[in-house]
C-alpha cells in the first residue's frame, strides 16, 4: 500500500525543493510504532526544514513536519495498540528524523503521548508544538509564583502560534493579558482571544538607555527575543519572571544585568523538544481543561500537503496568523 508524503530533496548544487511523492511503507525509517497520521501543522522550524534546512536536517531526502496527531496502526511496544489516538511533538522529529508531513509515520514509542479523550487529533494539531510550548511557559511562570492577582501578563508575538495559544489560555484561567503585535490588523483577533491591552511592536522593540522603566508586567511569555526581550526585562515588576520561548525577532539579547540585580527578575528558559514524558502528559491534560476550544477554532487556518511549501515561506516572514492545521489526507 502506498501513501503520500511531502519530501524535500537536495540537488548537487545544494538547492532544496519540496514535492508530494507516493511512497511505500518500507521506505519509512525504523521505529516500533506505525501511525496513520491525520493532522500536522506549520511551525517556524518547519519553515526552515521545508527550505534550506536551517542546519537542522542532516540527511536528504527528508520528510519535514515537527509534530503530528493520528491513530496507531501497528505497535511493537506494550504501551500502545492499534486504534490508540496519539500526538507527537519534539524529539527532533521532522528535523533529524522523518516527520509528520506524510500519511504514515514510523516512530519511537517513547516520543508519543496518548491524546486525552476531550481533544481530537485536529484540535491537537491546532495546539501543536506552539501550543504545548505556550502551556509549558504558563506552567513554568506559575511554578515561579505567578498568579492572576500579581497583575498583567505580557505576551510578545501575540498573533503568532505560541502567542495566540498563550493569550487564550492565560485569559481563560483569569489573567489580564497584554499582547504585543506588529500587525495592527490583528487587534480584533487578539481581543477575541481575551487580550485586553494591545501593545504596538514599534513601542517596545527598541532598547532604551535606561535599564529600568516603570514596573508594569507581572509575567511575560516571550516568543520574540532580541531587543524586545531586553526592553521587557526593564519593565517587569519586582521578582517577576519571563518565559523565554522564541527568537522571532532575533537571537541576540542586548540587555544589562541590572533588572536581575535590582529587581530580582527571573529569565526562564522554555524548551519543548526534550521535555520529560510526565511533563508532557500534564501539559496536554491542562490544555484539555484550560484552553477554550471555541477560541482555538478561530485560530485555525486549514491546509493540505500541497500548501506547505508556500506556508513554510510565509511563517519565516512572520505572515502566518494563529495556527495552521494540515490535513495530510485532504
Ligand atoms: P509564528 O511565526 O507563528 O509567530 C511569531 C510571531 O512573532 C509573529 O506572528 C509576529 O507576531 C512576531 N514577530 C515575527 N517577526 C518579528 C520581528 N522581527 N520582531 C518582532 N516580532 C516579530 O511562530 P511561533 O509562534 O510558532 O513561534 C514563535 C517562536 O517560538 C519562534 O522563534 C519559534 O522558533 C519558537 N518556538 C520555540 C519553542 C521552544 O521549544 N522553545 C517551541 C515552539 C516555537 P505579531 O504579528 O503579533 O507581531
């Protein structure tokens, strides 16, 4: 039985190109669980892996797609049986290993998490790596003392994948949310997710001479990094924490240590790739109960395998709003 996969090939001159190919199951890499993929999604890393590889893809031909949700077809691992609904994020799936832009995938059982009953495979990919990373960020901020009583929480890159899900979760569990966006046309969308204060990107994406400004934010989920993160450090309330998630605005951090020394600010690193299993199970369980799924629907942009090369370029330019859900069987 053959099936469709989106395969990236590299030519002799090092140029990559992506196309749908019909392949057979013996082409899939080794693994102890075979999954019939239903949905995948588009993350920033997928944009890189669909194009140049961004230094992450080691071997070609390659199937990108850093996450997927589907139904187990065959399993040699006692934890999973045919018919189980599963989700996979992280573990360098879609980077070093062949990923989810395929109607079938073969993976290591350790990478899988069983989906909670209240989350469909489509919803799981509307959440995707971006959404579970947003939940990891909320969990980390709370573990460092954040509660809704502390004051407003800033979300940067608010109209993107991490930012949209973070905003919806935070507002749903009682936080006042301020969202930074560079797209004024996203204001209505962000308000519908529960963002009560919109901060224009140009008001906050440059460093200033003063290392400390007024104490404004009780917490921050930062998907942007760079000068914006440096500026936000100086605007945090005493003892507050920032979850550092992404680098959409740059990998540098042109900051001083003054906010750490004089205000006891914490900068929390958030990694979603190598998170322990128990932590993933907790995050999916909290997503089931704390993410407003009606709001998740409004974030979804539906796509097919054939749309991926263009969507990969769009996400690298910061032009994707919310969460793209790829129906690999459409
Ligand atoms: P998206 O592209 O969906 O969102 C990023 C958002 O950042 C954009 O929508 C835009 O928001 C804003 N943005 C884009 N370019 C700039 C810029 N030059 N300056 C300021 N803001 C900008 O990506 P994701 O939400 O999926 O991912 C966000 C980041 O998090 C990425 O860097 C990604 O690699 C990282 N990430 C990290 C993970 C981890 O494990 N640590 C896991 C998942 C993602 P707006 O239009 O509202 O301004």
